[in-house]
């Protein structure tokens, strides 16, 4: 059994390692697929969907979808770019993200992704959820997980 498979990404032939994700195969081939939740030190979990590509006709998250022989991946199509813009747009409006008032402006991956995708302003209305702020951890500032899970933030 071969340890490599051949896939096509935007019409380019890519040699991939059996069992690796589309995202990893693309990286090794010098093809950029946008991502937000895929980090080298985290287990891939496919939560943000920004890496979505059309794979053999279906939308799939490239960070968790493993390669298969003959796979056809569409990454840079107008349809996929619009899909990613919509996802990033929804992340902005559901999370109280206002770049011009945010102290992280200029050091924010969500903001950078919005610029990369050409989002000047969200297309959806802001949801403005009220969320408790959890400052109990010295390194992490949580403003939504506890509320989302329906538990009280520690004081
Ligand atoms: Fe977030 Fe793939 S990078 S789902």
C-alpha cells in the first residue's frame, strides 16, 4: 500500500501523505487555505469552518478532512471565498467584535482574516449578546464560553 496519494487543489496536482489533512497537504505544496481554529499545538477540531473547501462537490473543513486518492479540492473559487466571508462575518456579529474600539486591534487574527477576505464591515446585524466576563485565568480572558454553557463565571 502506497503512503502517498495524489489530489488536485484548484487544478494543481498535489502529492499528499496518506492520512494527512487537506490543510497539511496544501501547506506543503505552498497553497494557502485560510484558517482560524487550526493551530499546530492543538488537535484539529474543525470548529470555525473558515478553512472550508469544496471537496468532491461537498463543502468540507480542510483542517479535519483527510486526503483520498483523486480528491478534487476547490479552494480559491468565488463561491468558497463568499462562504468564508459569510462565516467570518457571522463570527464578528455574534461575538461583540468592534475593531475600532478593541485594544487588540492590529494583533487580532479575526480582524486580519476579515482584511484578507475583503470584509470592510459586517453584512449581518450585530447580535450584541450580553456575556459575563471571566478574568479568573491569568492568561485567558473569557467573554462567552461560560455564558454559552449556561454556567456562572467565577468571581
Ligand atoms: Fe477552523 Fe478548519 S481552521 S475549521
